[in-house]
């Protein structure tokens, strides 16, 4: 059995990339790990570029296509690879990675313990530390030694703006994944593992996870609706989609707990979780 560990925008359910997420195609492999891309992967990139495109700004459109296209995809891929490499270190089977419109999914087998699972989950957000250092260095080089937005403009320093936006994007991805204790984000996995290590059974831990996740999901949905209402269409729609996917995943946890089968959920699929 395999299960996904999602990245910044990504969530999922136990399955392989080729079977669970619709149509995808192979794009290669890294250190023996297959990488697939969903046919709808470019949707987020295109939506991100609609605003500047409609405003007639060629530079802003190029910036959006680059930052929310190849650079974002590579960032998400590195995030997922770090999950996979950490899983291998604890002896867990790694199947493949899927890049899709909401981010990335690493399909791995069962980790041997809650402690090991916590380390695998934390490896994804940790991947953004070297990325932050990289783009901070590139920004300093492009902006006269200044790591900030001072003096930056697309017309005057296109690559400085790109580096600055990638710096913000990596910071946001790290915080979002690590600090929101909502499954299936990395923070949600770490939170569940911590509950298991505190001695809670799978059923009890599932109840806490659901109770914490629901208000956070509702808050995220409200944020998406507000963002949409004030005119930031692309980010608002994306936020609502993320909240919706979180709700689907949380509902699965709730349903299994209601049936007394919480230990069968991949969130509690290691030895500690099953023992409860």
C-alpha cells in the first residue's frame, strides 16, 4: 500500500499517481524515483498569468508564467524528493511523485513508526531552507547586495523581482505546510504523529485531528471567498480548491473513525497507530 505526503498546495489519498489522480504522464526520474505530471498541471500557471495578461503587461505576464510555472514546479519537485529521500532512509518503499495543479504528492509505503513518519513529513518543509538561501543569494547579487524589495521593478530589474517572489513563495510554502495542523499537509501529519507518540489510540487521535482541522478549513475557505470577492480571482479560486480538498481528506478520517477503523487510514498506518 502507498500513501501521499503532500506539499504546499497538494493533498491526496492512498493510491499511485497513475491511478488516483486521473490522467498523468511520465516526465522522467530522479535518483530512481519516477516523476509524473498531471495533464492539468499548467492550469495554475495560466490562471496566475491571466491578471497581468488582461492588463496588457508583457513583463508581468512573463514573470507570472516563470514564477508560477517552471520555478514553482521545480520547487515542489524538490519538496517531494526530500520526502522520498527521508522515507528511504527509514527503509520505506518509495513509488513515485505526482505534480498536479495543487502542488505535489509523494507516494510512499508505510513508515515503521510515528517517530519515523514525523521525520519524513518534516523533510518536505525543510527543503525550503536551502531554496530560501539560494534565492536570497541570487536576489542580493541582482539587487546590489540588498535582500529585499527596495529599488525593484520589472522594467528595471526583472530577475531581481523573480528572485524576490521566489523568496516569498518558498517562505510561504514552508510556513503553510509546517504550521497548519491539518491533514493532509505536512503539519497535519506531524500533529497526528505527535498525538500517537503521546499514547493516544488511532481513534482518539483521529478525533482530535478532525476537531482541529474543521475550523481551520472553514477559516481557509472564508479567506478564499473574501479574496475572490475583492478581485483576486486566481488566488481566491486556488484557496477555495485547497480548502475543498482538505475537507474531503478530513471527511475520510472522520468516516473511518465513525466506523471504528481509524487505524486503517494512512495517517495512522504505522505501528503505533495500528496498536491503538
